[in-house]
């Protein structure tokens, strides 16, 4: 199994309640039910106010590297990621469990 973690940091001056950010969060919240390769899916806003904290996180799992590749290329994933490119940066970790 592959664990896929993504941490998003909103760009300077971008707020969580902006319509484009709300739409981006909704797109990821709905993604878990749209991509068959996802065996586990959760995402949400960070509740920590520590300076090193990121703003939004995705924690998911797929069966293997091939499933991860299909997930990444899935049109719903591509559309959701495109939204976030407009207003954030992110880091990713994929590891075997």
C-alpha cells in the first residue's frame, strides 16, 4: 500500500474564506468518492497556529504505484489540483506501508 500525503500552504495574502479557496477545499473533499483507486481518503484544514504549520492536508492511500499514477492522472484530481495551483504551494510524500 502507498500512503500519499500532501500539505498545502496558502500563498501570502490568501484567506481560507475566499470563494476560490472554499471551492478548492470542496473539490478535494469530494475527490474521495470520485476516484476508484483511493482506498483511504481524508482531508481538512489545519487547526494548529504554529508558524511552521501548513494550512490544508490530504491523507490518502492507494494499493500500489500503478494505482497512484492512475489517481494522479484522474481528471477529478487534475481539476482539484489545478484550483490549488492558483493560490497555494504544497509538499508531497508518498511512501509504502
